[in-house]
C-alpha cells in the first residue's frame, strides 16, 4: 500500500495532500463547489468526483486523460472507498456500527435529497463510532460512491445528529460559552460557534493504482481540531 504525502508548489492558498505522476489530491475548502473550484484554479487537472459545496475534504484529480478515464471507470464501479469523519451529538442508544442502505434521490422542489424506494439510487453508508466525548460522538462514515448529501441524509435516518446540520434537522454547533464562563467576544462583538460549518470532513480515500492499493489521508482542518480540543478540555 502506498501513502503519498508530497506537496505541490501551487500558487494558490489551497492545501495539496498528495502527488504522483498521474494524479494529485487537494483539500477542497468549504463553500465552493468542485466544478467552480477547478474552473477557476486548476484548468490542467480533472477531478474524479465531486464533493458537496458545504463540505471540505480530499479531491482526487487526474493529471492526464488516460488516468482520468481509468479512474473514472474505477469510481463508476464503486471501487474507490471514501471515509468521512463526523462529529455529532451523543446518543447512547445507537450501536457502535450502523449500516444504512436506504436508496436516495433528489427532492423535486428543494435542494436536498430524500429516501425513495421507487426512484432512489442504491446507496450504502457504514457508520462506526470512533470516540465519545460525553455529550458528543466522533464517527466515521464509509461509502464507495459519493451521492449528493448521502452521508448527511443517511446519518439523519439512523439517528446520528451531525453538529451544524441545517438541512436534515436543526443541529446547532456548540459555543465556547456552553462549557466555559467569561468568554470574550470577537472584534465585532459577536460570540461565534466552535466550528463555522457542518461537522463532516472527507478525511480518507482508498483506490487501486498500478497493481496496489493507494491510501490518501488528510488531517482534520485546524478549526475542527481546535473544536475537539476545546470540548475535550472543558466538556
């Protein structure tokens, strides 16, 4: 198994996670769609899959047409494994591992997904508990194909309440004031939540390459890690 952790010298404020002759992997920031990102930043690289604009994490890109075609076929055959890290409210009634196979499809009016046993596409997400921090739980969510909002909708359906989720439930992100007294306001006089987005991150992908299996991992964003450290300290 090969693990690539090289850094490309891109003249953009984006983190490069892996590099090889045929591909590279970058960290997509929150709030920008994959297609928009590559239209404006990486004209010479082709993303293998898309990641929802609301999420951040690893984007695998091809550097040449042959590898792009090969890996798109691999992706279409569900041979790329994606692993998200999720931070959610704790629920002691949930088992340590949950498999959700509910088929999903787009809502015909709203920008969201729904479960449908008639028109929905086959989907599977495997959730595993990583660690519990009293009121909160860190989960992994594994799948072999990325459907829009899949991890979020499946989490909602099995009872995992992801912090920051506002489409499938209203799950607030805690503030430092929830754990500590006398918290200072920011420069604008506003008390901000511990993380600025939904608490889900694509932290690992696995795929076959050149006769072996490649594993690419990315550490959680610094603000995500800061949130976990604060909660571990004060919770």
